[in-house]
């Protein structure tokens, strides 16, 4: 049985991936306005997801792995090492997305020069790199940390974690309507 927190975080990975695909489409079409909207949405969705993991998932898993319930769980030093890698990825995503936003702000809505074309291309390249790293990052989370959370935490701990994860993922920035946040 898949825990509620694991399912919700995995579903959120897919939702973030959909925004990423839409952003790449907008960038490839040189639609600067749509690129702004999708880049901002990607940044915000990813930030909320990361906050849920940093504040709730990682501490719950690391705390439980000092006293595991089953043999599937790794030792705490292995888990700590993986969490450190995931946090480094999170830092990379936020830094790169912030840089892409800064560059895209300088691109005019109409691509009318080699400089504008070059800036837009640099944003596209950065987003592609983020996408590649995000795919391997999400796979590691889903096959390791999410699994450990669903096998190492007690039923009550899993329920509490699911409640905290849901609260964080539903805490959208006010600049996004519910429809925009749901990416409809």
C-alpha cells in the first residue's frame, strides 16, 4: 500500500513536470509572455514542494531512521547522505530558476534582436538542464526517501506526515489563482 504522503508528493512531481513541459513549449515557440507565466509557476510550485520536503518529509525520515521499524530502511548515515544530495539539488533548482527569471525579465515580448534571441536561448538551456536534473532527482526521491517514509514511519506518523505535506502543498502564493495553481 502506498502512503498518502508518498502518493501526494509523487503526484506533485507529475504536476511540476507538466508545468516544466509547458514552459519548454513556450520557450521553444519564443512566446515570452507565456514563458514568464510558466517559469513563475514552475518556480513557485517547486518551491512549495521543496518546502514540504525540507520542513516535514526529511526530518520525519531522518528521525525515524535512527530507530527503524523494518529491514528495508537504510542506516542513518546513508539516509543523511541522500538527503544532503537532495537538498543540494533543491538549492541548484532554486538558484537556476532565479537566474532564468532574471534573464527572462530582460527579454522583450517580441524577439527582435540577436541579443534577445541569445537571452531566450540561455533561459531555454537552463530550463532543459533543470529538467534533466529534476528527472533523476525525482526518481531518487520516489525510490528512496518516499519509500522509506512509507515503510519506516508508524501509521500515526504517516498520517501526520500526510497532513503536513498536504497543508504545505496547498499553501499556494496569493498571486496564483486556484485554476492557475492547478495548471488548468
